[in-house]
C-alpha cells in the first residue's frame, strides 16, 4: 500500500516547493512574496504560516513590484534560482500581468500563484470575480495566459501532482524559461487530499546545457573561417549560461571583437581588449563602426531586438552573413540567421576547439581607445555655469568614480538605460539592465532583488523622477528587511527621455515635462522627504562632487539610501558619432515644417532597412 500524507492543496504546494533544490543544495524557489486577500489568505496563508521555518514568506507593498523584485533576483542569479509570488484574485492577480510580461520578454523564471474563483462555483460571483458572459471558465487570471510560458488552473488538489513538476521543468529549461502561472482556486487551496508520500521526496533540478548540432557547427565554422571582419554580438544568454570566460577566450583566441547588447553588457569587463562596447541605437562609435563593416555577425544568446540591430540598418555590409547561437529555435532563426542551436558555454567551447588556431584579420583598436577616452571626457566633472544643472553623463561619471570593482549599476527605463549602456564601464557582472520590456517602475524593487541575490555587491539603482513616481513603495520593504542599496534619483521634472524623442520625431513638446502638461500649477515634489517618510536615508546632492561623497557615505548603512540630484532634461546622453537610427514611425502629414523634415528623414532611413538576411 502506498504511503500517503493528508494535506490541504496549499500545504502540499508549499511542502513540495520547499524540497526542490539546485545542485548546490539551495532551494530553487528561494521563497515567496505574498500580499494576502480573501482569495489566498485562508488557504495559502495558513500553509505558508505553518512552513515559515522551511519556506520563507516576505510581505511587499504591491503585487507588481513584488514580482519585479523576484524577476531581478532571478536575473542576478543568472536563472539558477527563482522566487514565487502569491496574490488574491481580481486586482491582486491583474497587478501581476506587467511583471509577468517583463519576465516573459527577458526569458526569466518566475512562479506566480494568484488565487482564483471557487472551483465548485457555489458562491459565484464572489468578491472581485471577473465574469465572462460567454465563457464560464474565464477568470481574471486568464489575463496572464499570453505572458506565461506555462499556465495551469488548479481546480482539484491532485492537479498539483502534474502541474508543479511541469512548472519547474519550464523554469529550469534554458529554452523555455519564463514565467509560470498556477491559478489556484481558493476552495481548492483549502481542500484536503491524501498525497503520495514519495511526491515530497527532495529533487535536484539541473539546468541542462544543450550541445550544438554537429552539422550546424560545421556550417558556422566554415563561415567564420571565410570571414575577414567578423564580430560577436553578446546577449543575455552569455550571462545566463555563465559563459563569460568562454566568450573572453573565444574572442581573444580568434581575434574577433565583441559588441554588447543591454542584456549582455558586463559579460566582458569594459577593460577587456576585445570589448568594443555597446552596439545599436544606444551604441558606441567604436562598436557601431565594427558592426557596419562586419561581413559576419555572430549573435550569442541575443534576441536581436531593434535597439541592437538599429531597426535592421546597423549591419550594413551588403555581403554580411548572420549567425545566431541560441538555445531557443524561435530566437536562433530571427532575421534569416544561420542557426547554431545550443548552450552558449558549450557552443563557444565547441567552436574554439573546431577552429583551432584560426584568427580573423587584424582589428583596428584605435577606435576603441578613442571611444574610451571620449567617454572619460564626457563623464568628467566639468564646471557648471551658474544656474546650470549637470547632465546624465556627468552623473554617471560621478557614480563610476565613487564606486569600485564590485559595483552593479542597474536601471530599466527612460534616458539612463541608453546613457549607461553607452558610458558605464563595468567590471564583469557589474551591470543589470531590464531593457527587454523597459518597464518603468522596475528600478527600486529590482534593486532590492539584485541585492538579495548578490549581497556582496554594491548595488546602485539609477532611476528618473518619472519612473520613481510610478513605483517606489518597495523602499519601505527594503527598510523593514534592512536590504541596503543606493538609489540615484535624477530629477528632470518629467519624462525627459520621451520629450527628446517627441521632438526628434518632428513633434513639439507636449505632455511629457510638467511644464508642457495641462496643469494649473507645477508640482513641487520633495523626493528627499518622500523617501525619508518610508524610512530610507535620503539626501539631495548639491552637485557632482557632493554626489560622489554621498555615494561613499551610503556604504556604511544597512538600509537604502536615496540621493536626489537635479539634472538637465534637454541634454541627452549621446555625443559625437555614437548611436544609430531607431525606427519610430513619424506622422506622414502634419502641421509643421519640422514634422515634414522628420518624415523625409524617416523615409530615407527606411530605405536602409534589411528585412531579410
């Protein structure tokens, strides 16, 4: 007779999650973020309270930002560990949609356990229930279907026997990795069942390394041998597969320059001689010159998003070929690329072995040296004319000078992602950017998640006043849990980045900076007082030199520090020949000559787009 354990479905879920481990013995699901409501407090709440010594629960301030913290934790852990988030039904569940989309786009593991309606339907409609007039099986949680890599509705206790293993199989598979939603009917959570005791046997989850197909490998080796000016585009897959050393070896052995995406930046330290910096829309002059001349582009773990490819205009050599090394077939064949499916670590090793002592032609590194010198000059603490505010580059320079090798710069949206990709010079692993979804409001919660994953590193969160206003409440959570990180809040009095884009597309300033909004009075937001009200240490920097000093002071604290500095909204991050075109549709007809000129330039750039390989 099979041994059984009688548990509620919620108790069984928590018990099972607590014994799923990584190869180093740690829990794969480190713990769970929870805001309780009527849809999860009685079932999941009781189960989590009883298991708090073996499976930790953390209270956040908002379901979306709790999930952002969980996503950042997974990203900083290089997908080797993850977190769960539970919510009630209705608005608690729909608050998770944005974070799930963020995890989906970035290919990051996240376990969502929102409460759901009653499976027995006896009290329907319950509080917060979304009713579909044509489909009785629909609930608010169905909003999560398109942004989940695996979705299941737990309407019977025994569903866990298959749903939970499928969930972790998805999250630990490098090709299918992404968010999982287990919508948990609230009456099912509380229902008891005799579970087989063996279901709770501890299990080790290994993240596999798919090996490259020998025929695809042979094709790519031939392309590399034939190329005279190859380049590598390093994406987030390099970091997720922990292939940084392999990438460095491959680039140096075969003399191939490395260009960075937002997700791949810091796979190589900026000081590495083959690192030519960021490419694309927010790229460096050195990297983009290499990209434009390349006759072979080797993407490694990249989605080849439009910022990376300059909306398909960057790789301009008419004879160039494109190779994509990726674990996912969906990504490997984008842009008509020659696919080389496999784990980045394993594939780069196999390529190095097959290529032997092959080296590409000489690489002109004068452009790289000139670029780095220009970065230093651009980020220098320059004397400000009276009444003038510093720009973002000077803020970045100050933080760079005030931090050491273990600093991690993190951000998500606005001007700073482009400026940081262009100008921040990280050590290996010193960069964390959420730019797959570029989600405003990720920054503060994300910084907390990064610090939880890498407590030994100094975490610097760059956030504009616009993003800060969208989501800042997890500062209070970080204070309560004593999770120290430093927030550099650049106040340019509105959405400065999109204001510049609006003008660049031929428009006039409207509804972005506060001064151009339909308001009666300019807001007077005291960000220092606001952060202090949540318990953070907060201060306003009087200038660049004071910003450097305040960064140093923050290291001694065991709570978050928020440093506010006013910046110039009109001064963008680019300079010289940096950057590349970005396809943002310009109105075909309008009221101004400026708009007509912008549309004419738009048509010219469209002609440069390469829609097939």
